[in-house]
C-alpha cells in the first residue's frame, strides 16, 4: 500500500498556534485574510505613532499633538505609553518570523504591562486608591494644564486599556471548543471606544465622559478603536473571525451588512440630534422619524442581503444536485464514512455490488463487512487515516449479502470534519487472474525443472553411451587388425575386402561417437558472452582449409568487421561446421565460391549468412537438415556423420537466436543465423556484400 505525505492539522488546542501556519492559511486558503492581517499591522503601527506623537507633545509642550484638535481633551501621557506598548505587542504578534516563540513572549509581556496599568488606574476609580500611576509622567505639566481636576486617565480609557492588555496577553490562546478569548476582550474594547466616538460625533459628553468622570480624548477613543480591530483581524482564521472572514454566506453577509449599517445609523442619529437642537421637531417626532428611517433602511439592507443569500442558496442547491448526480450515477464505489467506524453514505453502485441496502450498510460498523483475515489490516489503515494521512490502493475483502466475498481496492482521504471520503473498485476478477497466473507460473517452473532434469538425464545418457561404445569399438578395431596380420597370406581378395569394410565401419562409428560427444558437450559448456569478430574467425578457418587441401581453387568472400555478441569458442565451432560443409559440398564445382556476410534488420538485429554455389539440397527436405544424423546425400557421395548442422542449431539456440536454410539442387545453399547484437558503442559500420575475394 502506498501512502501520501500530508501535513497533519493544527495540534495545540489551548496552546499558542504556530504563526507560520496562520500566515500560510492567510496566503493559501482565503486571499481576504491577507487584507485583515495587513490592517492589524497598520493599526499597531498607527498606535505606536500616535503614542509617540502625544509623548512628543508633552515633552515639547505642543498642545496640538496632545489634543489632536484644538479645544478637545488632551491624552494622558500614560495612555500614550500604553498605545506604544500595545502597538508593539500587536506588531510582534501579527508578523511572521523564524524566532516566533521569542517574539510572542515579548508581545505577551508588553500586553501584560498594558493590562496591569489599566487595572491599577481602574482600581483607583473603583476603590479610591491614592496611587496616581496615571500622573507619574509629567506630573507638573498635568497639574498646570488642568488644575481642577488634574489630567488623569479617563475611567473608560483605563477600562479599554485593561481589556486590550488582557486580549494582547492572551494572544492566540484557544479553548477546547476553538474559541479565542482575546476576541471577546477586543470586542468589549471596540464597543466602549465606539460609544466614545459616537459621543464626539453627537457632541454628547455623557457618552465619552461616563457621567462625572474625566472624559476620554477623541484620539484616545480612535486609537483604542483601531487597536481592538487590529487584535480581532490579526487572526482571521480563528474564533469569531473565522465566520466573519470566511467564504460562507454568513461571513459574506456580515462583511456586506455591518460596514454599511454603522455609518448609516450614525448619520441618522446625527440628523435626529441636529434636528432636535435646531428645533426642527420635538423629541417624540424625532424618535418616530428615526425609528421609521431605521426600519426602512434596515428593511432595504435586509432585502439586499436576502437577495444575495437567495442566490447563494440557489447556487448551493445546484452544486449539491450536480454532486448528488455524480455520486449517484458513478460506476465506481463511493462512500463517506466516519471516524466512529460507520458508513454515513454510500452510492447505488456500492449497494449493487454488495447486495445490501444503504440503510443496512449504515446501521452496522463497516468492520462487520470485512473479511476476518483483513480486519486487523483495515483497523490499522483507519488509524492512519485518523492521523490525517491518506490511503491509496489499500485492498481488502468485503462480504456480500449472498455470503460471497469481493476484493475492493480503496483510495481514501480524511477531512477536517472527521469524515472519510473513499473511492473503491472491484478487483475480484483481477485477483482471480493474478492467482491463476501465479499457479500457471508455478506449473511452468515445475515443468521447466522437469524438462531440465530430463535433458540432464538425456545428456548424461548420451555421454555415458558414447563412452561405453568406445570399449567394444576399440576391441573390434584391434581384433580386425590382428586378424588381418594373422591371416594375410591365407585370405583372398574377398576376405581382405570384408576386413577393410569392417575397419571402415569401425572408423565411421568412432567418428559418430566423437561428434555425439561434441554435441553433448555443447549443451553443458558454460558460455562467456563477449563481442566476437566473425570475419576474423572465418578468415582463419578458410586459411586452414586451403592448407589441408592446397589443390583446390575456391573463391572466398568474407565481409569485414562482422561483430556479434556471443561465446567465442562456440561461435568458432558454428562457423567451422558451416564453412566445412560449404567447402565439402562445393568440391565437385570447378568454379567454387564461398561467401560470409551479414545484413542489419530494421530493428537492429545482425543477420549473418554463409553462402556457397555447391550441390545444394532439395528444399522439400530442408526441415531434416538440423536433426542429428540426418543426411540428404549419401556417404559415398559426400562423407560425414550428419552432426554438423545439429551442432549449429544447438549453438544458435543457446545464444537465443535462430538459424534458417535456403537452397536448391545444384544451385548452392545459404545458411543464415541471428545472434545477440553488439552494444552501440562497439558496432562498426559495414555494408552487406562488400568483402574481400580470394
């Protein structure tokens, strides 16, 4: 079984989630996430810049930097310090880095400092502590600027500071249910700052001053508002933001509706407040108009979003129908299973193959349908799938309703929702074929072993018989010679003729035994494959024939550089038999000619041939040429044992080739054979027929 390497899902529930994984999700899963994260970086940078500008204003007594706009409340220096610390913390947490753990530690530490500052100032308001943490910096300037009461961090500012600091300290911590508590603190801070901003828009001090307490400065409210949004947007794939930043209709609806509703209702509120101030209408009509306008605008927005949701639902249903049609009509077996071991859904092809209904398959664990011998392997495969790894071509046997078993090949992919999506193919016939092939191979191996044993016995028998025949043959030859010497004076010509014929028969019998032994040795000899130059061997053999029979005039043509792959000793025996036959059967031809050449077939094989213009043979009996002791000419006409061509065929067969014979009576003969080809870097260019003549 093969496995695909897959990155497992996020581990650390309740631990810090890897920032690299979050950035990978941002870049790969939803392009919108990248915009959210960039906004988080922007808000952190804005908070740092805002805090530094305000601190610069306090150091240099630049009232414009402290207040933002003329006539507005100035920001407390400690609030500016908190903005700088919170901005740095947010930037460290949102940015990817190889030293992630160190950055996160620093970020959480800074967030903790912001939370402690906010809580200490808040306790001063609640419990009346005398510790003036918010007046540590620039105490003289703070008293001089606002003598009664002195400039302090506002109550809602300290509350926002505490909420934001706790959120930054918690960072990526998630609960077992996947919630991110930092988001809830960020939302609370966002709402408080939104109330303060609305107070400045409507010019209602009650909203940004919290009754009798020091009011929150405008740029303070804006800074907390952006920081809380940055804390939310820093992790668009977790908690509440997973829905808001997701591709679901709910996320799209939220992103469409919320940014439009907030400014519209703020504008409506401004119109109502301004109308009341200018005495355009009284309080009751103003509330009524505001209510009617809100209902109308809300209705239009809801209608706008409803149309979108309606179209999204139509698209979803269309896709579901297409998928359901594919699932239903597929010829492959499709199944959806759960990690609990039960089928959740199977397609009709699955039911047709096994004979069970979809309900019957779903009401029992799928292990109940697995062959007992395959249960352990299947359980191991499911365990691997539960770890997030996919499975390719896993095979097991499943029970059919009629009691038979089917071999199935499974390819399964796990999903994040603890489901297994599987495709299976029926490979029962393939398995039967494989078993049949294995049995056939076993039978062939057994038959091959038997044939090898029989051949070995035949070779041993031939070798043994050949040796056993030599002893009586030597006795016959010896006694014939002794008889001739003993009775030479008393024998007449007829007797001496009989003795000569017995001696000739004994000699021929000896030649037959020698050739039979040679044929037997060819079968047992170990082969040594190398590149052999047949042209050189042919030249050497023909030179030897001329030396033995100098009176004959034979024209020989040997093509140069005929190179083949084979055993040098066996190929010399092969050419010796073919050229010897050609020399012998051209003996009665005054203009005898022997040719050795080769051609190259289209697929690269080298076809070698030995051709002569001798007596030839009757093509009707060509099939007898390569049999042992088979002769087409009489012993008196052309002497020989009939073993030579059988030897040739045996040598060619051992090289994995074939030999052919062509000829006609008194028109010569051609013997062609094919052997292994020489490697390409050792081949020599040669042209058929372009040889040397003698």
